[in-house]
């Protein structure tokens, strides 16, 4: 029987540091599961000072937890095996990783289609959209048809379950800024596709970042942002380069209205705001609120403004806000 499910998910456009939070919290759970996305995701996790980059394997692997890749995910088998080899070499037990039989498999054709036809959307060129499209057309290949049986999950979740989101609210296929979105359900309710009732959900742990970034194209992040020297400093200080594509991310000040909307939309109970030390290093503290840029003299002032705005105006689900330091230093 499942005791409870906690869900970690992104409240912005991805790259908020969900992987770091998941690996830090994983020790308290029996299972860590992914419910959406695939090799488009890039999770950077530091364990004992060493940097690991994963794409498909849940970040629970670093804590020796049972890891499930759910039926709402897509996998690139070669890339996943490569990831598993890297983790084995580093001493992690990859026998803990199992894949749901209905997880769909990305083919070379999917990747070729993505590269040829979807570049204008700034996709990660991993074949994500064509793979989900074939799934919907009922002509996709599932993991159970192509993977060795020892990789296939045939058990049931029980005990304490942690779900780890990939991408984020504003990349969600239904709620994001379509068509500048990904092809899966990034919203936390998508986690139920792993096969548990919504009544099992205990905490909704939303992860944000103290400034906004977008990988790839999005009219909400106009090209003029590249001309701003302070925002460029944030790119360098925050190392805002895509971990899957290596692309430079577009940076803007935290849009508090969007964050508030994402919190309300998802019923976020616990909010973690990452990378606060990047602004502290630069010494500039601004946000966007009511379509206006609002600047502060110190991080302390900015933090209080964010707490006052969010805690009492998001509908009552949110009861905790944590401000966290560098993604690389937990
Ligand atoms: P796709 O998921 O490769 O189809 O890309 C669609 C959009 O989602 C593009 O704007 C990508 O940059 C973005 N995207 C997909 N995965 C991630 C991620 O893990 N982090 C940030 N952006 C992502
Ligand atoms: Mg990422």
C-alpha cells in the first residue's frame, strides 16, 4: 500500500534545480519516479562534490532508491543505456531503475523529424514531440516490445513515493505558452499517470528560481533581453547554459505574477526558490510585478516582498517558502 506521494515539479520554464531538490530529499522515500518527458530534460546533481548530469534516470538513483520511469515518459534507449553505464562506473546501483512497460520509445525517425521540422520552436532536437505524436496515433513502440525484460517494471508502488517532474508549468502542453511548450503534462497532477490515486498526494513541492530563464524560443522572452548587461551577468554567474543542448538560456527578472499564477494553478504547498546566491553575487535585486520592474536595495528586502506577495495571496495551499543557494552547492 502507498503511504503517501510527494511531488516535486517546476513552477517556471524548467531549469529551476528540481534535480538538486529531488536528490536532497530522496533519502526520506522508498521510490523516486519520473512521470513525463525524456532526454529533453537535463538534471544536474552534485554528490560529494562531483557533478552528474542525467536526462532520463530519476535523481533518486544517487540516494540508492528504487527508481521508476513512468508510462507518461518517453525514452531513447541508446541514450538511457549510456546514462546507466555512466552511473554504474560512478558506483551507483542501476538495477534499481525500472521502466514501465507502456513507456514509449524514441526512434531515429523521431529525432530526424524533430531536427527537420521543429527547429523554429527551439526544441531540444531529441525527438520528443514526434514520439508523443506516434503514441497518440497508436503507432508508437513501447518499452515492453523492445527492452530486455529485466528493465521492465512489473511491481507496484508502496510506502513513501516521491515524484520528480521534468520541464515545468509554463512548458506544459495544456497550460504553457503553446506552441512554445513541450509535449507532455508537466503539471503535478500528471504524476498520477504513474498509477496512484490523487488522494495519495501529500505535498506539492514547487521549485522556482530567483530569476527566470528560457531555453529555446518564446515570445515572452524577447531578443532585446540579450542586450541587458546585468541579465548577461546572471547568465555567466548562474551558468545558464542548457545541460542537454549547451544553448545559452535567455534570462529575465523573476516575473512574480507568473509565479503566483503557477502556484495557484498547481496548488503548491511548499515553494523552494533556488539560486538566490547568484543575485547576491551580482548585487542587483529586481523582479517584475504588475508588468513593472521593481528593484530593491538588498536581497533581504526582495525576499520579504516575495513572501508578502505570495504567502497570503495564492489561495491558502502554500504554507512554506524556502530561499536556497547555488544549485551546485547542496
Ligand atoms: P522539446 O521538449 O524538445 O520538444 O522542446 C520544446 C520546448 O521545451 C523548447 O522550448 C525547449 O527548450 C523546452 N524544454 C524541453 N525540455 C526542457 C528542459 O528540461 N528544461 C528547459 N526547457 C526545456
Ligand atoms: Mg534542465
